C-alpha cells in the first residue's frame, strides 16, 4: 500500500545487514581481518547494493526464477562439499527468494516453490544422516587420518548420534591442528630475539588473536555437545594432544637446541648461549604461550571450568617440567655466573608461575619451581666458601705482578662480591614469602659477616704478595691502589650497606697510610731538594752554589723516579689520576717557588741549569703508571 515506506525499510535493512555481516565471523573466516583495501571495496559494494534496494523496480521473470533455483541448488551442492557454515544460509536465502518471486507472479505458484524447497531440505538432512552412519572400523580409520590417537568405545551403549557428535568435534580439532605450523612459525619469528629478562610484556590473548574466531566458536559448540552426552574424556584427550604438540614445537623452536641432552652437551655449544636461550624460552612460555593457552582452554570449554583446568594442566605440565629440569641440571654447575643467571630468571618468573598454576591440577609446578629456586640459592651461598678457598689456595693468589697495579685476585673477588650481593637482594623478599619458619632457620644466610671475612682474607693475601717487591715504594703503591680499588668498587656498586662504616673508615685510613709511605719512599726525597734556606740574609753569591747543587740533584732524581714509575701499571684511570694529582699538588708548588727564587739569584744564567719547565713536570707525571718503558 505504501511503496515508499517499503523502499525505505528495505534500504535501512540492507544497511543493517551489510554492517552486521562485515562484523560477523563468517566474513572474517572468508576474507580475513579488515584492512584499508577491503574496507574501500566493501563500502563501494555496499553502496551499490543499497542503491539497488532503494530504487528497485521491475517484476520477476523466468530468468530471475531459474537463477534463484539454480543458486539454491549450487548452495545445496556446496553444503555437501564444505562445512564453513555460510553455504546452508545461502541455500535458505535463495529458496526464500524463489518462493517470494513465484508468489508475486501467482499465489498458487508459491506452493510449487515451497514443495521444491522442502524437497531440497529433506534431501540434505537425509544425506547428512547417511554420511554420519559409519561402522566402528570406519570411525577408527577416520581418527587415524586426523592424526589424533584417541580410542572411542564401541558398543551398544554408544549410539550413532554420539559418533556423529564426536566426529564433528574431531573435525574441529583437525581444523585447529592445521594451524599449528603457522603458529609455531609466528612464535619463532616474533620472539626469537625476545629479551631474556623481565622486559617481555605479558600477552594473554596471543592465540585467540592468531586463530580465526570461527574455529574457536565451532570447537566450543562441538565440545559442549560432546560433553553433554558423556564424551568428556575423549574430547579432553583429543584437545590435549593437539595443543600439547603445538606448545612443544613452539618451545623447541625458541630453544634452538634441538635434541641436546643436558648431560651430553656438545663441547662446541656455549653454555652461556644455552642458558640465554632457556631464559628467553621461559619468558615467552610464562608470559605469552601459557597464559594464551589458558585463555583458549577457557574459551573452548566455556561453562566447563573443571575440564578447562584439567586440559590446561595436562597441556603445560610436560613443557614446564622440561624447562624446570633444565634449570635443575645447571643448579649443580660450578660456574657461578651460569647459576646466577638461572637464579635471576626464576626469581622474575615465580610470580607468573603463581598466577598461572594456582589450582590443584597445577599447584605442583609452583612448588617445583620454588624448590629449584631454593636449590640455586644454596649453590650461590656455597660459592662464597668456594671463593674463600680460591683466594687462599689458587695459583693466581701467589702470582706477583712485576709492575704492581691491581691484582687479578682483587678484581675477581670484587666481581663475585657484586654478584653475591645482587643474589642476596633478590633472595631476601622471595625466600621470606615461600619458606616456612623452620626452613628459614635452617637456610638462613647472613651475608655481611661472610663478606667481611672474605675481605680480611683478601687483605692478608695482598700483604703477603706485596712482600715480594724489593722496591719499598712499589710495595706501598701496590697495597694502596688495591685498597683504593676495593673501596671505590664497593661504593660505585652501592654495596656499602653490606659492610659497616667502621670497615670503610679503617680501609680508607690504611689506604691513606700506604699513600703517605709511598710518598716518603719516593717523592718526599725529591721535594726535599727544593726546600729553600730559611736564612734570608744570605747574599745571592752565597746562595748560588747550594741552589745549583739542589737543582741538579732534583733533575737527576726526578728523571730516575719518572722513568721507573712510568713502567708501573695501573689500569684504573680514576685511581691513577688521583695519585698523579696528589703528587702534582705536592711537587709543583715547591718546584715553582724554588725556580722563582733561582731566577732571582741567577737571573739570565738560570736557564742553563733549569731542565724542566712547569709543563714539562706535568707531562712527565702524566706518563706515570702506564706500563711504558722510557
């Protein structure tokens, strides 16, 4: 009665239909995610459809009727070949259009269209039933083709409908399994250079974003139907096998270790490389793969919480145990750096273990990670005693540096001190959270006394070592620079809190005493030559000869000391600069004052005796402790 009204309703409906279809899972499954090109094409296509609906004119003819019937049969044929979901909707759509067109021509013709439509629908249902009525042997063969090892009980208690439901579920699992290779490749490419520390951001929806939404929804519907008829174990086993295989392939690709066994590692393979790859894999597993597997489980088994938890536990159990066994195998390694690296990784990841494996099926994984973590902590604590033995008995401790400088024993000890302290900082809050009171008493580790004891042992060894130097100045120089290096290192690494102020004051005082003894045995003698006579009443002629003699002695001894001490070696630039500056502050003012008085006494003749200018003195001093031969 109101064609304009119907034209507007048809136009509005087409807009709603096109918008909803653009957001549907069917569209995403067929054409993938939206991008600018797809949006542009779809807008043009939608505009044409809407205009055609708004300005539609004409009546149905023979060609349009035949085309609708043909398209309906085409859709029926598609439904027999593929199972994407849209082909059945197309069949119903074209059958509806056919009925309406025939009714427009003549009402009685609509009955013919209805009969034709009813025939196709009944035929489709009948063929579906025949397809799913398979024998037990055919069903097992179908499972073999799906590559999922699951045994479904056959017998009178399992009806044909149960087998149909289970087969549908297996089809969905196979569709999910076909995505495994692309998922593994994506994981390998995206995270092969991931940070091996805590810098990786957690992503709970990685798998859901990678998988087509249609697959997940179909799997959920199939799982719900199978669970409803008592096929919970069969569904869980099939799903677990599929996801566990994918997860193991992802971790293997991240490790880059192939089938390397912990106890039979190729000597050419770097342990550091293995540990770094393990750390990267653990971070990706705990922050990306495991959380997203958990999300996927809860989507597939939505409304079936217990089944989702059991599946997630079974999927992740073997992979998690393998990663923890890797850490456990290296817990007994003698290399402290490796043990420390694994310890740090576990420390950062234990909160993720807790957030993922908090229920009964997976709680044992949290306990196992904490057990290995504590074992690593004990290994680090035991390394402190090993370090003491290294300082006492190693060949390096007996090595005498011919040119003085900072002993390798000192450098190595400071390196270990820093690692020990960092381990202690991480252990304190974590251990207090996980250990029982009795465990705390048994495993308590007071680090500060151990550190002081080790420093005292190091000092005794340095004093013993310095006695091998015949030159007293070199002996004091050696002790002074090693003490100064220890204090500077502890201050720069913020390790002062592990030692008392008394220790630092005592060490600084001893370093200053060594510095003064170093001056007394070398530079003080040189400065003594520059001291002027206190009797200012002396005539210039009387003061000339003593000053000439003093200057000659200064030149000789200064040259000798600079030549000798330039062969001494001190690699720590800051300490070398401090010592040179202190010598300059002592020597240059005295030399400047002496040269000024010498000029006053000898006038122009002074230049015949002056060998070094002020800049020459500074240049010679700047060459000290470089290990060079002059």
